């Protein structure tokens, strides 16, 4: 176990066997997470946020810079990364999600290493296995958004800091720490709430050493790391109306539901919380950084949501999964000694640990299956709608979407572009990339643009009894000169096919 003082890192070994044993928990858990995350990674169709990632990734660097001046400033770093990634590997579903899969596998491996550094190799291993079991670890691994990167950088930053306060501080390590903090905030500003745990680590180490210079160096490093993020902070605060307009105010019911929303399984989360609470009987100085890492994001986001702008969103707080898993592992392993042989590993105490892990996996299994359903992701079933259009479309067909809808056109364009032919988007005027927003400009003469088409596809969000309510300018044309030839309901969407009379 690490004591946050000037002692050297634990279990410093020179033998090959010792080095292998040291890295084994992280490597095993990272590889296992990679395998689990890749399983059916492309079965769920893209979410409404992922189709935005796909669309923005095809913009130029300058167009992305223009976009973040108006919306999505907090995702700017991720969009630029994805732009260069897709330029090399393409924008297929697996290609879009693979960076997040790799980042989450890295995050789980680093979490196991964090557990080993702070406590023991066995606790590190169990921590990583618990993270693999948690459904939302897999869900957000297979999601083309920045949240897996945030998990990765949050654990990496704490690991680098622990190396700084337990070993000999080096300029190169302080630079690495600053860069990691910059990337952490660049991929999502809310993740900087984890710095509260870093303050605890530095405070404990400085108090034990009577070293105020450590505190000053840390504060200076964090300040320099955050300075480049100030433009993003300014843009983000100006975008509350467009960025977070959909977030509901924080309520007591929302607070109660949040643990389940973060973990992804109501039964599993309370088992993990119960185990984490049992960890309170361990020495406080070892648990303090992890406990703060678990509680700080909740506290800060709750206060900001109550007093300023609502941002009580589960995926913004995924960074708490790592400390939750480590605390649960501490309680589960307790004082179990490290196994020295396979026989000991299969012995009574280790068998009980394995049995509990199997129980957790069994409890999480339904949620693990749910997140891999074809329509598991948020938003309309763009893939199903595109297949429907591809099956029934005829030459000369046109397609119409709700006005000013950021995701419907982007999602349909993504999947329709994979078809041999597609209906013409006759109301499309200026690409979203050129508007500096997430929505394209459209022609305003709806009826004139649509008139004459043999068939018209109207795609609207949700299962509306009156789909034409989304396009009132087409009501007279489509009800007098066309007949409804078919209506289909998909998840969060309705498709109506109108066929010209005569």
C-alpha cells in the first residue's frame, strides 16, 4: 500500500517476475475490457449525439473552430481528434467508436494500476474486474463521444500525481501532469471537478512532509494547465441556452436516480455502494483521495445545477466509476493476503472474492445485454429508417425532415449514404458545416420544392399521430395531391410515404 509521503513507490522490484506481477492487474483488466467492449460494438445504431460526432468529424479544422464559437465548445478537442482519426480510418460505425473503446480499455487498465499503487495488486485486479462488469463502462466505451477519454485522463492524471508525491519529483513528470490535466479539461470541462481529489492527495503529502512548496508547485501547475482552457470556458458559459437547454432542473428524484443512471443497473449500483461504504473501516489516509474522487463530481455538479445552470447528467459524471470500483474492491478484498500460488488463489478467501464477482456479473448481465440491443442508444432508429427507405424508395423520390433538427438529417444522411441510391433532400440549401451550427439552412418554399415528385418521404421525430404537424407548409400539397401510401413507426421516429395521385 502507498503512504502519501516521501517513500519510494511500493514493491519496487528489479526481477523480471516482479515487474510482470506489477503490471499484470492493469494489463489483464485492460485487455479484458477491450474484449468486452468490442463484443457487438456495432450492433446498436448510432445515437443522436454520435451522428453529430460523425457529421462534425467530416468538417475542416476551421469549420470546427467556427462551430465551437456557437455550440459544443466543450467537445471541441474531441471533434478535432475525431476529424484526424476519420481522415485515416474512415467514418464507419466501428471506426467512430474504436477510439472510445481503446480509451476505456486504457482507463480500466489504469484504474487497476491505481488500485495496485494505492493498496495492493489484488485490490487493483478486483477494481479492474468490477469496472469491466459495470454496464455503462461498456456502453460509453462503444460510443463516439468523449466520455471514455475523460475516464482515461482522469485516472492517468491521478496516477501521475501519485508518482509525483511518492517518488522524486521531476520536471518531466510535472509537465506530463499538466498536459494530462489540459487534456482532461479539453475533452470535458466538468471532469475538472476531479481536481478536488488531487488537492487531497497533495494536502496529505504536504502535511506529512511539512512541505508547503509541494502545494505551491501543484497550484502553479494546475493553473498553467487550465489557462489554455479559459476560451472554452468562455464559449461554454455563453452556450448554456443551446448546449444545456434540454437538461431538466435538479430534483430530489433526479438525485436518487443518478447512481443507477451512472452505473447502468439499479441492482448492481446498490451492491457496489454497499461494498464501498464498508471500505470506510480502512485507514482514512489511504481512502481519502478515492472517496473525494467519488464524491466531488456529484457535489460540484449538484451545486452548479441548483444555483446556476442545470447539468445533472449521468454521463458527465462517469469519472466516479473508477473510485466506486476501487472502494468496492477494498471492502471485498479486505485483509486477504496476496496469493503466492495457484493453490492459494483457489483457496477459501479467494474463492469468496471470485464468488462475489460472479454474483455482480450475474446481476449486471441483463443490463449488459440491453446496452447491446440494436436500438439501445438514445435517439431515433436512423439505421432502421434508412433500411426502410432503401426497401421502398423509387426513382425520383424526395425526402423531407423536420426543420432545424440537428440530428435527424445528420443521422439519416449517415445511413442513407451507405445505400446504392437515396431520395433527394430537396429542402436542403446550405450544409451545417457552412452555417457554423449543427443545423443546415433550408429553402423556405416547401411546397414548390416538393411538388412534382412521384413520392415524398416525411421523416419526423417521435411517434406522432399527425406527422404533417412538423411540416405545416406541406399539409395542403400532401393532403390534396398525394395519398398516404405507408406509415411506419420506429424508435423515436415516424416515417410516412406519400404517393402522388393519378
